[in-house]
């Protein structure tokens, strides 16, 4: 039996997608739509109407019109702050002072990124130009906050409204961009790299390389088992994404045929989830994804259904469409390469809505809150400052009972070379984020 029922006065693909997600998947309720208004009047469970006319006994949310439209909206919504909470798409006449379903749709669909002009050299949206950054809510999971606000207001109007069934969790993800620092490279690449190290005044790197190749020292990037240990100890779901693209300017992971990386892959298959890290050019040439996915599955011996784009390079909706067609069910690129926070305004996984097709899809987007390279390279924080910033994001996610997702890389976990001092950041953050 349904926990709550809802009626949409002018139903369409957008409103059906949004109400089903917020009242169902996101709230954890068994939520059922009642298309017939007369039948809806006779419903005795808590009920919500999304329309311009109020219905007796129903919680009333007035639509702003965005979910009845098609295509992109002109301009950007303004933002009002009500008791410290940002609100988009203000409305009058209902139980709420804004339309949370349209507000959530604007952010989850990434409508503002279609045709977005402000991008960096890799084609990624500049965080400072996003609506959330311009209006001061980029580091708040506002969609989750709006759900809590809606549920509380509805419960005040009808005490029978059940408590939200949400549970705080954390997911720790590791991108295997290299596989190893020194192992698994062709001899001529190792020799050339050693010569460059000498020419640039790095004799210590040459000594380390020789010691690793001789078996006298562990490779600096041999951090995968330690990462899995930390994830297990802190109750985090662990996903390890492997870059298996052909070598290129931005793709330089060692081959999966390397004995070292084969051992890493076996550990991940046994202890975590194997994800694909589609190469740098995959968003321009989606056909490469199929080749890379097949390559990874053949070596792993398991089906791969999770992925994150290398360099977070993707095109909407093309990249997501290609991944869904390949059988990817979880996509983990929804985050920022130059800021921390919530690019889509949420810390709850959600189904991708294809704005060009005007349809919900089977691909679930898992948004991350922080990636290690951002505090180090973009925000210029110290490791200690990075931990503090990450803990603030954990607190924001925990407050709404969402999922804290973090992104880590071998070089930062190693604390080797330029990343000296960063090796303790991930363990401290994951421990603080323990469910």
C-alpha cells in the first residue's frame, strides 16, 4: 500500500519524473500517482496535488510552469532566501512559497549546462559561472534540503505524513589514472623518463625508479590495497575506476597486461566494485567507450556497470546516452574539477533526464562532493585545510541523510613527490565520513 498519493493537474514527462523521484526514490516513500482527479478526492492516505487549483485535504504545491514546458528555459531563475534556505521559482497560493519540483528539475537536469559557454581548456563548465556559485549555494545539497522542507511542511498540514526513509552513506572512489609510477612501463619509456629526471635535477626519482624496477622498493603508486583497507574500515562503499584507453597525451595508465596491474584488478574484483574510466577523448568519440569497456571486462572477468569520465570530460546528453547504451547503470562524473560542492545541487543519486528527448533514463547519476586535486591544485589549500573543507561537506550531507561521495587518485594517496603531505587526507576524511 502506498505511503502517499499525488495528483498532477497537467501531467507530462518532466513532472512525472520529478515527483516520482522526490516523493519516491529520494524520500524513500512508496508514492503513487493518481491521474484521475475524482479518484484522488477519495484517497485517504496523505496526498499532494501539483497544480494551480487546491483540492480538499491535499497538500498544495503550485507549479511555476517549467515542468509543463519543453526545451530550455530562457534566462536563469532568481533566488530568494527564506529563513536561510535558498529558494528558486517562487509561487503564491499553495502551502509552499516556491515550486520545489521545478527548482529540483532545473538543477538535476543540468539545464543550464546545455550550450554553456564558460568552459575551461578541457571543455568542462567553469564552476564560478554555475547558478549555484553565482547565488551562493554551490556547497549546499539544496535539492535534499528542499525535500526535507517539503516533508516538514506537509507533516504540519497532515500529521500522518511518514518520516523520510533516508540513510546516510558514503562512497569512496579511486581513479586509476596511472596504475603505477614506475612499474609496467616499456624499457625505453623508463629510460627516457630517467634521463628527463636527471636533466631536471631530480636524481632522487632516478634512484627510486631503479630501486622499484629492481624489486628493492615498492612502487610509490602501489596504494590500491591501502585504499581498499581504509574503505572497509570506515564502512565506505568502494569503487575503483580503471583507465584502459590507448596511450595518448592525457591517457597514460599502464597496460592491464602488466602483472602488477593484474594483481590490483584481482584485488578490486574481490573486495570492491570495478568501474570504467573512459579515456580523455571518449566524449568526442563515444565509440571508444565500447572498446575500453570490453577490454576491462575481459581482464576483470566481471560485468562493468559503473563509470566516471577521465578529466570529467562529457557532453550532455551524448556521453550519458552512449554510456547507457553500453550497459552502464551508474555514472560518477557529476562533480567539479575546479570547486568542491554539489554541481547538481544534490547528494542523492538520481536518474538522468535527457532534455533533448524529454525522457527519464535508466542511467543513475551519482554526484560527488569533493575530488582531491581540487583543494590542492585549484583552491591552493594545505592538506590540513583540505580536510577541514571536506569535513564541512560531510556535515552538509549528513544533515540531510544523503550519500557522501569522494574522488581520490593514486598520486595523492601516495604522498610522493609534488603530493608530499597529502597521503593522510583521504584516511582522515573517510574516517570522519564513517556512517
